[in-house]
C-alpha cells in the first residue's frame, strides 16, 4: 500500500489528476453524458507521462470512446461516460502504462472530459466526409414540402449519413449523393421534407437538415437532444 501511495503521488505531480490504476467498465449504459458503470479495478505501472505546451487536436470517428475520471487520492480511474462520435477534441497530456509483461497502453487526457485510451482517437480535426463513400442514387420526387417553421430534431448514438441533392430542371427527379455524416447526440433544425421513390418503387422519406443536407427521416428523432436520451 505504501508503494501505491508513492506512485500515486508521483503521478499526481506529473499528470495532475491521474492515479495508477484504471477501472475497466464491465457494463455501462451507452449515453453521451456521464454514465454510471460497474467497474473492475486493475492496477498498472506508469512507464512515462507527457505534457503538451500546445494542446493537440484529435477527433473521434463512429465509435464513442469511454472516458475515465481520475479520483484524487484513490487508486483507480473510474469510467464516467463516453465521448461523442464524430467530434473534435483537444488533448493536453498523455501517459503510458504497463498492462502486463507483454502489453503497454497509452491514455490521453481530453480537455474538459477525462482520460481516454489513445488508440481510440484520431489525429486532426473531424471532417464530416470521413469514411463515407460518395455513391449517387436517383429518385422520383413524390412530394416535397417547405416547412413554415423549422422543426427541431436530434440524433442519438448513431451518425446519420447526409446527402447532397441534385434536382433535375426538366423532370421530377432528385439524385442523392452521400456527403458526410451528422454528429451523434446533437440537435438540428429541419426546414424541408420530401417523399421519394427509388427504382424498386420503394418510398423513402427524407428531411433537409439546415446547413447540412438531406437525411433519412427515420434517422432523426423529434425534439432537442437531452442527455438521458
């Protein structure tokens, strides 16, 4: 126990808030806000730590990495929730720990959030088009409505694909091309809605998300996003 306390004191001095042990979540309710989790305590040996004079830019992709909260004076990091998918964050510190005799692992401190396994983050800013194939599909327009008042909707854990539309001037057709994704757990405004029919005669309902593009209506939920969603 004395050795653990000394190690914690050193780590607190180096990383300001990260103790030696990381609590790996056994089960957790997936939300974008703070999440209660059952935890299993595992003690790791610190190999190195680094501070960044200038915060480094990273982003998440489709996955939502677990965020760990450090408890001062305790012997673990506790899972407290998850980062949002498809979002840019700033990293200010990093530590390298020894998991076992054959494996090391790095943790990055995401400013304003907590500690995250470094491999779950990607360097650079998030770009909406990341990982989306720009395939084009032609539809026949069945109906299209411009809403008098913008409708409030939100996304949940998934990141719906956004489509760029090209409407024919001489016929009622619309070609949709994948052009990125919306962020998860975010509120948006819808200004138009349309019903389209594909070559297989199947009707598809889409909504125009202001400032972004067309999205499948079934991918959106009415109302503002709330942490408990």
